[in-house]
């Protein structure tokens, strides 16, 4: 039997367009290094820490799947039992689920996005899900403050450039039920709320400071039904979740779920739940506490309603998704900095990590919250602050690296200055290059003396 | 009632326990009622003749037939002679003891840890002792068969009674009694029930020798006496015991036969005898904790050690630091220290749910041992989503049923044993979520008993199926049908024009009211409610929806609203063997006010919730709720005066969940076996069949 009757699906994605210069054919999103570890490893280790060792990892694209699969089998050979499934590119999260949904058997499914970096225990979401007998439970966390808060070099401008996108999330007063959800893009003009839901709850709390962390617990039967019936659904967040929220009170889902479960497997969650419910009703009508506002106000709809619940992560927990370049540098910084317990490394007294095999020239300083991986060489009089430097990088003299991520095998010549940038593997920066808020794609060569600001440089 | 009231009002726990003896001090109730229970229970059905269709639970005690028939009458007659010979001598001794009686009784009463369990045990044993010794009644109840054999036995037993009356003379009735044996027997009906019980059984226990495992405890029961008695008294007592023992050796054979036969005939009782022990042990340290000095604990200890082998561990005392530490280390759910604990209630598990829930949730996947459905139930207990004795019991049983369904015996293990340990681990998990209710405890006993009784040869799948059907049967018979029967009984008590008062939210009471309404009875309901749970509102909402005429008020208005009430219907979490009704906090208050206004109080309680424990106050066993909820007044921001005071060391918040209603406030208990006066509960406890 699966653990606690939960199955875990990790949606590791493919080549994401948001992260265009960073990800490539050779480097799918799941393997993007965060503090020199693929981002997927954070999810896998989180799950492993929760004793969830049988996982299904879904990757978009055959090549990416092979890369991810190869990495997992190398890194987690005897620790996890992972099945990597490849799905065609561009099917979306719902499509990816659809292609594997027939393999799911447990009562509930935990769906985790592979780009999640968090220390919220997944058990908490699962338990909340179970406790409420919900159809879907989603993890909400406070939205990250984008941009480096104190360095001030890039954050302000970046923010000014992009319109601030808020997720609008409606909760009931007890903050247990999800009543409304709209992503920033949809909320340009008005929010449309459903009158019925509002009536049922009486009061709705609208929050804009929460972010959907893409960690969901679904009831399997319901999920499979939706996937079967709604062919057009592409994405969990944009299609399935809003659909479930919308139909909370006029649920066809739970009824369908019931029908299918009755005809199919004899022991399904929906059925159990109803049995429970009816048992309590029948035997001890009053003992079945109507603590849920939804059913309290609209009891006749009770049978036809399902619950969408939320688990709001504690403020003290770290929770971020690597879904943009900004997020990438933020997460890198946080994992080395404030959320250092996630990185799994032990920090030195100077609050940084310098691999013993790394070589530093004279008068070179590596500040706190930095990471220097194995085999990297720094010349004289360099200065590294709040940055991550990958393996086997060769860095000349008089180089300044601030707030940046330098991946593996990067060559940086003398006199370069790098601020708030991401430099991918095998990049060569020639002498006196000045980069500010740039992304340099893999294998790119920046010619000497050039200055770039807020640019994305990649091989054509 | 009156003798107990003053005692109870005193706040010193030591004094309060004086009340212990009195609940039993009511006139000895007819045995027959308790037998009704036995007979209607499936366990005893075989040994008892069916009593026809009448609803009345009053019947002739059937098991006695078998029991007394099994007793070889011939044996007793000659045996009686030497006893009566020693009688004289003993009488003297007894008078001696009796002279000091007043001191002793005080000691006895003042040290409930020893007396209470022992006396209860005796009661448990008295199943047969009453029977044997109170032959006058007995003979009355079925005169023809037994008269002759009992005549012989009587003399011996009368003697034993006199020994008892002299030796312990608990109730302070003794000054008169120990004069002659004959007179004791004659005054029997006048003597309070307790004193007889205690004494008889003291004596009896010795006679039984090895027949009962309890013997040890019983023999040691008078130990606390020693502390204050003089040497002479001790010797007197000892000698009395020795003489009794000698008598027992002779008479014992027959009695053992008798006993064994009896126990064989009514299997429920054997279990009773066992189950009395743990609770006895439970109660003993509990009561001692607040008041009793350390010397007495030393006295306790050797006894405890003796028992340890065959007795489950006592209930956790949460003021015992070492034990708490130990449990913490084992606990699946993190236990947190609650601050500002109320001194008197330190021994109870402190409310920690607020901090426990997130912790438990976070560990969802780490808990290997717990079946998902059990886990879910635990979460529901913890979050308060499932509450109420019946609902919790049903939820637990259904979860166990599912767990049994998914269970498969690991290799090289026996099905029954491994399943029992599994279930035990589930139970300990559930206890960590919320202390067990008595209903759940009984259901667990039932289930474990069933598992133990499974034939070894049975295949695993068959065993699983039979267990599942057992669980279904339990839910169906003991809860669903029981409720229906109670409703039928109770509806008879509702007349047109009645004003019925109820307190809080009881599922059975709700069903009664709804059913009476459906029958077309014209009555009004007064719902009395109390903070912080305001469960009455749920009831109110449902009743109004059904079209009942309701009045809603809070408990502070009880003395006003009681004028209107014709009857009070109350639910109960449990009915204890001394007739105490253990229920949602506030029930006692309602019952007391009703008593003062001469309004009959009817308590509705399924028989599976009965428990053989004796409890006199709400302190030694209770459950603490979330102390913060009594601070918060929902919807009244302005009235949260205590905001910010929570961290003050001088503030201790107490939110009790249950209270104990003494039996004299209760006019009648409506169970699925019929309606009984509360005093009869004294006997119900012992015959209550678990299975």
C-alpha cells in the first residue's frame, strides 16, 4: 500500500520559456542549479524527508526526461524509487497528469511542482486534505518579495518595469476553504465572484499576498474524472483548480466520483466519506458537527458540494517557485542566505561555503552568503559577494561578482564586473566585461570590454 | 442526598472523599434489576430464562439458579458447625474492634485510595457474596429450590457477615451491630448497603483463597487502618482474618465451586473481575495525588508491584514528571507543556491541541504505524470535528474496521496477537489526539475481546470478516438500536403540554424530541446552553427546522427557566457504577437545580456507555479543553477584557469538559434495557456485559 494512501507526482516541467536563456536542451528546468544542486533535488529531498519514497516524476520532452532520469538514478539510486515519465512538450500540467492518470491508484494524489523550493512539510497539506475530506487542497504561501531587498541594485527597477501581479485569493473567515482564485494576469479589470459561494459563506476574505505554491493534494477519483471529461483543460492552476472552486456548491464532480467509484473499485475515498457522513447523520444526527460554513448555510446542497481547502504555510517557512529569472536569482540568494537550511551544506564561520578544492588568490575576499564550488579558481584581488559560483570556474584577477549566479565551467577574465546577473555554464567573459542584471546563455562568449545592462545574451 | 451535600461543598479534596461511602449507603436495592441486564445481554442469555416481552427490566435473578444449584448443599452444612464454634471468640474480637470503630471509620474514609478500590472490588465480587449471604432476600426471590440448602449455608454466612460487620464496620452503623450474629443478619435490611458490602467481601475474599486473583488486594485492603490502630486492634483484626481464613479453607471448597460455576455461567463477570482491577489501580493514585502523604504511597507500592504483572498500566498521571517524560519520548504526537496549569487538575492531560494539530499534520507521512483511516479519525478528534460519545465511538470503530480490512498478518506472527498490538498502537495514537471517551473504551474492550476469542484455526480472511461484522454488529446493536429503544422508552415520558428542558447537545435527546414531535405530541423544548461550545445552538437549529417549539437560554438563567420545565432530559457520556452520571460540564448544575425544583431528571444513556468505575467528583478523571476559548467571546471585540493576560503567571485558566452528576439528582436513567432508577446503577455496573 502506498504511504497513507497518497501517491506523489512531481511535475518537473520541461524547457520553460520564462527562463529562456538559462534553460536549454542540455539543461532542462528541473536541473537548473540552485546553490549548485538541481532545483528538482530540493523537492525530492523534501519528499524523502517526509518518507515519501515512491515518486512519479513527469518531464516534458523525451530528451529532458532522459536527462532528468539519468540524474535521478545517479543521485538517488538507493534512496528513492522514482519512475520518470516523459510526456510530449506543451501539453501543460493537466495534460501531463492526464497521460499518467491511469497509473494512479491511491485515494489521494499529491502533486508537486518540480520547481518548488520550500521547507513546508508536504504531510501538512496531505493531512489537511484528509482532515477535511477535500477534493483539492492547495498550499498557499506568502508571495516572495521579489528582487534583492537590501542590495538595491536591481530590485527597484525590475519591479518598476513589470506591472505588479497579484494573485487574488478568496478565503472563508476560518481560512480553511478556498473560495476564489485568480492569477495576476486575469485580474486586470474586475474580479467576478460567485454570488452563491458568497452567500454560503457569508464572508469572504480576499488576499493578494498569497501565492499558490503549486503543491496540491487531489482526490484521485475526482482528478481522473475531470481529466477524462474536460479534454481541453491544459493546466492545473488555470483550468482544473478554478473549475473545482467554481463548482464547489453545484458539484458534479463528487457525484460523478461517487458513481464511478461505486462501479469501479469498492474502496474509494468518496464512498467512504459519504458512508461516514450518512452513518453519522443516521445514527447521531447532532453529532455530525456542522462546522463547515459551506454546509451550514446551504444544507440542502450538502450532498452536492465538495470542498476546496487551503493550507496556508507559516510565515516562518520558506516557500518559493523557480518560475522566472528573477525567482532564480532570488532563490539562489535565499538558499545560500536566509533559507540556508535548505541547501544542505554546512556553512563556515564566515557564513559561506568554500569547497576545499577551490583556490583563492591573494587579497581575494569571499563575503558571507557566498558559495564556491569545487575546483574553482579565483585570481588575486577578487571580491565575491552574495553569489554562487559553480564548479571548475576560472576567474581571473580583479573580478567583482555581486549578487550573481555563475554556473559551472565559466571562464571570467581579469577586470570583469558582474552584478545581479546569471551566467550559465561554459560561458566565457573576456577582459573588462561589465554586466549588470544580465543573463548569459550557455556557451556564450562576451567579448572584451563590452558593457551590458539588463540584457539577455544567448547564442543564436 | 442530604448527607452528601455538605461533604461535597467542602473544597478540601480529602474531605470530599468522605462522600465515597454514602452513594452506596442507599437502601440495598433489589438484586433482580441488575440481572435484567445480564439476562438481556447476549452473554448471559444462555444461563437466564427469557423473561417474556414486557419492557420492565425487573425480573427474577436467573443466574442464581444455576449458581446455587451448582453449590453442593451437603458440603456446607457440616462445615457450618466449626465456624459457629469459633464464632463466639470472634465475636469478642469484633466487639473490640467495633469499639474503636469510629476512629477506624474515619481512617477508612479519609484514605479513599485504599478503601475505594477495595470496596469496589468487593462489590464486584459481591456478585456472589450478596447472593450467598443475603439469603433472606434470596430465598424470597426463589423460595422453593434453595430454601433447604441455604438454610445450612446461612448460619455460616451469617457468621461471616458478623465478622465483616465487626471487623470493618465502614459506615459507622456498627455500634449496634456486632453484638450477635443473628442480630446482624436481622438488621440487615436496615444496615446500609455499603457497610455490608465492604465487610462481607473483605471476608469473602479471604475465603476464596486463590479463586480470584484479586485476593491479594483484598487482603491488603485494610492496610491503611494499621497506621492508626493500636497493636491490640491490629491483632484483633488479624485474628479475625485468620479465623476467617480457617473457615474459608473448609467452606471454601464449596464456595469456589460455586464461584467458578458462577463465573463460567456469566462470562461477562469474569471480565468484570479483571477489569475492575485496572480501574481500581487507576483510581488509587489519582485520588492520592493531591492530598495523601508519602508514607501512604509507600504502603501502596508493594501492592502495585504485585499487580503489575497481569494488570495494564494505570492511567497516566500527568503530574508525574518522570512518566510524562517517558511518554513524551514514545509519543507519536509531540506533547507540549501547557503553562499555567491549574493545580488541582495537574494530573490530567493538559490541553495542547492548538499546538498539536500542526505538528501532527506535518508528520503525516512519518507515522508509519497508523492506518490512514485511523489517522483521519485522530485528526478529527484533535480538531474537534468529531465529538460526542457516540460519534467518536462510531468513527473509531469504522476506522478500525477499515484498518482490519487492510490488515495482513506479517510472516511468523499470529493473526490475533499482531492485530491486537496493531489496534493498541492505533488506540494509543487516538489517545494522544484526545483522551478516550468511556464509550470508546468499552468498544475497544469489546473489539479486543472479540479478537482474543477468535478461534486459532480460523483463516485470516474469515477472521477479518468476522471481526468486521462484529464491529458492524456492535455499532448496530449497541448504538443504533439502543438509541431507538431509548427513544421508544423516553417518548412514553413525554405528554401533551409538557415543557422539556435539555442541556447542550445530546444525540439521543435530539432523537427523542424529534420522534415525540413526529408522534404528534404537543410539547415545548427549553434548550439550555453554555459557553464556550454553544452546542445547544446546533440542537436549536435542527429542532426549529423540524418545527418544534423551542426556548433557548444560557445556563446562567437555569434557576429561572426551571420553573417552567416539567421534565429534564439529559444525555450522558457515561453512567458509572455508583450511579454517577458523567457528562458534558454543566449537566450536574442543571440536574441539581432540577432536583431543587422537584423536576424529574431523566438521563438517556446507551448501556454500552456504562462503566464500572466509581467516581465521586469531577477532579480525578476529567478532560481539559482549550483554556483559551473561555477567554474569547466571539463577536465581541470589546469584551475581551483578558486579552494580554494569558501570559500572566497568576492567571490559570480551567476549561473542564465533563462533570459528574451524583445519582441523587437523577430521577431515572433511560437505557436500552429499560428505565431504571439511578440507585440501581449500583448494580448495573457489575453485570454490564461488554460483549
